[in-house]
């Protein structure tokens, strides 16, 4: 996944998964916001909205849970190069709000 960015990951891969499995959004029934930080254009905010599941750039201001992570660490997590639990425990992955899955 070296040529991928958080932007392409959210706007292509996650968007397609939500389209392919709309029952996932229905089960989650919440807004999750991802704040991806970096000093490059790879940073940004994306939110996964309630049913029907969509990916939108920016913040809704009504996220139930906000996940913050540096761009490189995020890509390492989603590619399997970094363990998400270890990233959380070491402070590389921060979660604010309700961490529980419905």
C-alpha cells in the first residue's frame, strides 16, 4: 500500500466497503470521525456517517467517537504493519468518545 494515502483509503476503499455492505452502517448507527494528522497533504478529516453509510471529508461536529492518528501510523495500521492495540497503548492512536461497538 505504499502509494496509498489516508484520503484514497477513506474515499475509495472504505466508501466501497460501505456501499458493498450497507448493513454495516446500519449496525454501527453512529458518526465516527477520523482526524489524520501530518505535515503534508496526506492529512485531513473524514467521517463515516450513519445509514446509509457514506464517507465525507471534513467534520460533522456530531461524531460519537473521534480517532486521531498520524498519517504514516494510520497507513501502517490499515496495512497490517502496525498492531492497532500497540499503537493505542503507545499513544500513536488516540480515541475520544464512545469506543464501544453497538
